[in-house]
C-alpha cells in the first residue's frame, strides 16, 4: 500500500463514521463523579462513626418521600436504561449515511441521498413516469424503490429493476434493489 492509498483509507474511514467524542466525554465525566462520590462516602463512613446514623436518617427520609408505590424503583429503572444507552452510544461505532470507494488515484465518497436520487431518476426515465412518482431509499445493505405509476399505465418491473442495478453499478455500488409498485396510480 502506498502513501496515497493509506491517506485515502484514513480519510474515507473518518468521513463514513461519526465522532463519539461527546458521548465518551459525558460518560467519563459521569463515571468520575460517581467514583469520587463513592470514595468520599467510603472515607466518611470509616472516619466518622456518627455518619451511619446520618445515612440511616437520609434513607428513612427517601423512603418516606418515595412511599411504597414503586416511584423509587421506576426512577432507578429509568436511570439504568439511560446509563445503558449512554454507554452504548459512547462505545459502539457510529456510521454515517455515506458510501466510500477508492482506486489507486482517487477516493470517492458518496452520500446515500445522492445514490437514492440517482436510482430514482434512472428508474423514472426508464419507466416513463414523472420523477416525483419514484422514490428511492438507500440504507446500509439495501436499496428500496417505490414507484407510483400513472393511472392506466403498467410499470415494467424488470426494466425498472435493471435500470436501478445499472445506475448503481455505474457508480460502483452493486446492490440488488427491492422494487415496490403501488397498486393505485396517479392521474397524469
């Protein structure tokens, strides 16, 4: 791998994934606060023998406020769910709606919306319908095309699928599209 290819690979990797810095900083901050609180309470518990009475009194106040209706349990469950979501957001990789390709000389980064528009335009031109009657969605591993035909005019499914495959292959993204044709058409 030469120097240009290494740069292309690094840039494409950076541009196709979202940053997790903000979530990681929030997670680290929360963990540091919890750690400092635990250490402080542990030292306080060991140094001051009267602290056990204060903790028991605070527990009694909290239980009288929460009551027996499960409010405290519900708040704890919500806190656990939020913690799990925060940890997942901070640690799991984030992907952006972009596709990347590279050759020896250049790197290509294409937004999924641009690919969807390309496919929709190709299908509309091949089927002879207004481009507003064709919508396409590109997701991680699939392309979904929805065609609303003009009333009384059938849509050739094979031609529509072939034009979508050809449009995707022309830009280097070979994916088998799923085609959905509406049962009712629109008035031209």
